[in-house]
C-alpha cells in the first residue's frame, strides 16, 4: 500500500470520507424543497422557453467569472506541481507560467472594463 502508512489508517480515512460524503448528500436531500411544477417536469433540450418576445442579453460577468475560475484553477494546479521541484528548470517553467497567468489576468480585466463601458 502506502509506504509507512498502516492499512488500518487508510481504511479508517477512506470510510470517514465515504460516510461524510453520503451524510452530506442525505442532509441535502432531506432539506431541499420539493416543489415540482409543469415546467420542471417537462423535457427540454435548450433550456426554458423564452419568457418574452425579445431575447435578453447575456451578462458578461458570468463569462468573466468562468474565465477567472479557469485561470485560478490552472494556477493552483501548476504551482502545486512546482512547489516540490528544486531544480532551476522547474523554477524557470514556474516563472514563465506565472508571467503567462499575469498576462491572462491583465487581458481579462481589460476586456471586462471594456465591456462595462459599452
């Protein structure tokens, strides 16, 4: 198994996570309101039917939130990989990646400010 970790510890940890996930799921199911109606029970492929004659504009903030989430997610992933590297090549790759992330954030914020001024 894992070097230096007894199997009992691993089993207790796995059971603890499983019980926690299942109890949180049951907690959510018990507390969630149950109010079905005709629209919720109908089958649809492209969302709810339009409520008016003119389509509503999409909020640019949702798009920016998604972009910022992806950037933060990738930053966390790659920087966590380079935390344990001690050679200069890995540190150079991390520095270049940090510059690319900073550039992406600057471009995203400029686009967001541009969209707010329109």
